[in-house]
C-alpha cells in the first residue's frame, strides 16, 4: 500500500467506510502481529492482544494526526498495549540456578567455557534463559532489550516504534544491560 | 570487550527467533475486529452518558440558583418580620 493509498483509506475509514477499515486492518495486521509476538507478555494470548491493538487503531483513526507514518503510529499503540499488559505481571527479582532446566544450565556452561556461538539445537533453551533473565527487568526495560537485541532494531528505529527519545532509549538500555549483567553474574557464581 | 558482555551477546544472538515470514490474519480475527469496530461506532452514535450526566448537573445548578432567593427570603423572613413588628409596636406606643 502506498502512502497515498493509506491516506485515502484513512479518510474513508474516518467517514465509516467498512471496506476502507478492512483494507487498513489487512495492511497493519502483519506489522502488529510481529510486534506483539516479539513482546508478548506471559499468560497472554497473542491473538487476543493483536485483536485489542487492531480495534484500538480502527476506533481511534480520528486521533491520527499524520505527523508520523501510519505504521509508526500503529507500532506505538502496539508497544504501549504490550507494555500495559506486561505491567500487570509480577517481576521476579533474580533467577537462581535451581530455576533453570538442564538445557538452560548447559547453555550457561557453554557460554562460560567455550568462546564459540551456541548451536542451533540450543536455541530454544537460550530463548527460555533470556526470557527468565528478562523477567527480572522493569517492563519498559524488558521491551527495549527485546527490540534491541532480539529483534535487532537500532536506536532510531526503536525511537520511531515507541515514541521514546533517543536519550531515554540509551539510558534505559544502559540500565537494563547493567541489571542483566548482574543477574547473569549471580547465575554464573552458582554454576559449579 | 567484557567477557560477561560477550557471553550475553552470544546468548542474545542464539535466542533471536528466525523471521516468521508472512503473517496472515487467522480465521475469525478479521470478523471479530470488524464487529468490535461496528459496536464501538454504534456506542458513540447513541446517547453519550457523560453528556447526559453533565446536563443533569447543569439543570440542578440552574434550579438551585433560581430557587435560592426564594429559600433565602423564607429563612430570613421571621426575624425581619419580628423586627418590623417591634418597630410598629414602638411607633404605635409613641403615638400621642
């Protein structure tokens, strides 16, 4: 969809044209789904959250000023919705070795003993270990680390997606990284 | 680079999920989203309860303001009538 087509759809959608709303839904769906699945809070259904974001966007088209591209505006709504959901979750202060599965403990052992990258077979365990480490962070810091290190977005892209300033992103990333380092060190100390 | 940072970076690299490819809306999601959008439009098109409540408050205020002089007069009347009566009595006593 080109910018002109999006603008036309938006104008028709604001007037209540169902066909235009449907076109916008299909246009934004892949973007919303990708963001929600990457930042999905635990115990939350991705489909429910995607639906919630899409309805929010479709119902508030009149609030879109056009100062940023439509998909950026949609991203901010998606990110804020995910953040609000994550805020309801309890934060775990730290991960202990006893909380890890055998595979996750093996990942730590590999990281500490060998300088090589992890095998593809260890990807799932690495994923779960990262999730456990991230659970100790504040919701916004957790989201930022996921966007930065797991999705591979740079500071500028994160600023567009979240609406946060570049300085705030850098400060948050630094603080979150320090927390992660501390949690990881605690795990390492427990490893025999 | 700090060895801890290096290990964390390798951990993040391994945890990166491969691109899930094309996202297609699952069956039913589109219908549910459109139904919710329609319901939202119907709600905003019908009576807005907030406006109704504000209208009620304004009406009560207007009623109160218009009744205030009457109520005020009623509460002050007995004293003023008493004083007026006293004045009348005095005046009538001094009448030659």
